[in-house]
């Protein structure tokens, strides 16, 4: 029977273990040989193995070639330029009839409106230069104008409507006038309308 074979094996194993224990525990006599049963154990497990995993390094890729560095010149912001305008002594627009005197600045009277109508000097330092085809002129245009002592009046102003003239005053200042209109008023008298501009700068001398 299978069970009987198992029992016989268990009994043989127990007897074997008891005999080994008795033999070891007995006192050994001189020259006696002690037999110690031994058991041989067989390691059937396979030797350990080591697994190495190798990861290759990434292939080095050179950086793209960059363009050369361009050094930019800093932008310099210039301050705004202001045009120097000499101070103006007196300016305005007038409508004058024949026989009326007028002063371009202060002090002695400068001109008289003639029946033409026209503008005639009053005083010895009033001179005219023109005509000029623009308005208003720059002070340099009138300051450096080649005044002539014989040109001390603007006759027949109706011919010069829309044009300009430089002038000097009895006080030595320079200016410019622009003839706007010539007409006959309700009273039958001729009228002269002009715009004027007198700078504060004075010329050292007049012709």
C-alpha cells in the first residue's frame, strides 16, 4: 500500500536521527573512532547572474553657426531746435486816409499817407526797400537791405497791392509793411490798408 511505504520511510528516518544523536553523546574511549553521520547538501539553485544594461550616450550635435554679432550705434536724441525770433517792438494793421500821419514805432512821426494814395517819409531817417514778393520777410532781409537815401517814399501804392517793403524808422529800427488794399471810402477819399511789423533791433546807421 502507498501508506505503508510512507510509514516505513518515516520510521527509518527517525531511527537514523536517534542513532546519530546517541553516538555523538557517548563518551569517546581512547583510540575509539567516533563516526558522525554527515549529510551532503546540494545547492541546486543556479548561480546568480548580473544583468548590465548599457545606455549609449547621445551623439553630440554641434550648435548651429550663429551670425556675427552686430554692434548697433546708439541713437542720439537731439534736442529740438528753436528758431530765434528777435523781439517785435510794434505790429498791426491800419486803414489810413490821405493826409494821415503814422508812426511805425514810437517817437517822431515816420510817414504820411499821400492822396495817391501812397506813403511818404516824414523825417530824415525813413527809407524804403522793395518790393518784396513774400510776407513776412525775415529780420535779416530788412536789416541788411541796401537802403538808398533817394527811396524815401512808396508812391502809387495801388500798384503794389499784395507786395511788401522793408523800412527804417527815425529811431533807427527796421521793419516791413505789406500793402493789403487800396480803395475809395464812402466820403470819396482814398484809403490805404497795410500790415506792418517793426522789430526792436536797430541799425547802427542809415543812408
